[in-house]
C-alpha cells in the first residue's frame, strides 16, 4: 500500500491519521490584534477524497458554524477516509461584529477568487482558494438567510453536473434549487478553477440558531461524506412488514428557478403564508396594512411553486422582497415544512460525541 503524502496547510504539515487546527494569518486590527482563519484538518489513516466544509462566509450567518462544531464532535469521524477541511468561520471579522460584511463593507462572497493584493476581502478570498480549495475534491458551503429572512432548508447547486446533482439528492434537504453561478461567489470560483462538485446549503436566518435546520445540515454533510466514501455507509434497518416509508425519504423537490414576490406598498405585513407552503398563481400570501388602518393591500403569488424563503420582519417598505418562491418543473402535490422532518432530525443515543485531542 502506497504511503499517504503529508498535506501542507499554511506552514503546517499534517500526516495521515492526525487531527490538527491550523491558524491561517489574515491581518491585524488597528488595535494590533492579530486575526486568523482557523482550519480544522482531520486526516484519516486510509486513502480517500478531500472535502472542505465552510461556514460564515457571511459573518452573521452563524448556523453553519454550529453545524461544523457538532460535526467535529461526531464519533463516526474516527473511521474517516481521506481528509476533512472544516472552516467554521471564514469571515472572522464579520463574525466578531455580527456583520455580513468585512470591515471594508465588501461582501466576501462577491470577490472570489480574489488576489494576493488588493482589498482585505480580495486577500481573504485568495487565501481561502490557495489554502483550502486547492486541496479539495468536493466542497460544501453553509449559509442562512439574511436581513430578517428565513430560508427553508435547501441545496443550491448546478444540477447540470451529474456528480453534483447526485450529491445534492443524497444531502437530504427538502428542496434543491438549480441555481445559476453568481459572479464573484465561492461556488463560481470553485467551478471555474477546480471544476469539482460543490453544494451550498441554505437554512434558517442570520444571527439565530434553528435546531431543525442545524440538525438537517449536520445530517446532510454526513450523508455526503458517506456517499463519497469518506465515512462507512449507514446501516439500514429492515422495515417490519406493512410499515410505510416515512415522508423524509421522499425525493427532494427540484426547482429549476426561483422568484421573489415584492411588497406593492409600505406598511405592516400580517397573515403571512408559511414556509414550505405550496402556492398557486393568484393565491393570497399576506396582507399589508398600516398602524392607522388607512391603507390595505394584498400580496399575491405570481407563480405556482413552494415558499422557500420569507421576510420575517413585519415592518416593510414598498419593493421589499417578501416571499421567495421555488418554481419546480412538475406540480407539487403537498406542502413541505420543517415539522415534516422532525422525526428524522431528533437526536438519538446512536449519535455519540467525541472530541479527541488534536495538535495545533
């Protein structure tokens, strides 16, 4: 059996079977405090692919950080094949200040692949591409909604790529959005420079933890790791005769595109339709009034589809994006809700946590 070569991240060399935390220097604050991007490097003793899992590219989208924290504590990683590169906080500056942006007010997910010179955002993007993406065979980037928006758990990816589509279906989110690549995004940079399968998981809202979204994200990452051979396949119990398949085993709904419904007037949004609801063109999604009962307007769907995102703050201005509708290729027969996944997402005694010692 050939020897597994060492992996060099920053100035740290990591051997097979080691678990290391590497701090990649970024820049100093004006207080002279050093800022770095910590990377957890977990290497199995056996050959396998390299997967990066990243979170908080937008500093206020913190659910992915919790997903990675729980992932790193899973005992199942003791049987790891290949290498896991886990980056719980990419935008450390925004994370500290609870901000989506970097100190220069740039959106990190609009400047990839970046460069070694230029803005702070550009240099951070370049560092991520050089030290993380360059080693990877697969990628998963974890996000939430922003600006008081809550996203139904969903995978966004390029479904025209067969390998990516396969992983998207195995992740286990209720919805897959066949999303076009956005200029300057990490997903575009990975596609252009590495041409490897990458999934973007969207669930919940900024600066908040939603337990169901976190558990589903954790389950999805592990599902992908099993599918690509990094973890052993899950044992399936044989169903007793007559037992029906549970709803969470159903195929995810694939939306070929999506569209936002915007507020026709300013005011207070009441009676909003639920996330995951199936809607038809013309359906009432909400009512807009004002504190003085002088105006009243209706918000209606312009399409047939599924509500995959919703504006959570009831105080709105004309033109605000209120409801995000996924537009499936085929007719959807029923609503999708997080409640439908509760049974699947409940923690069990078979999910032990283990935090082994690591070298840093």
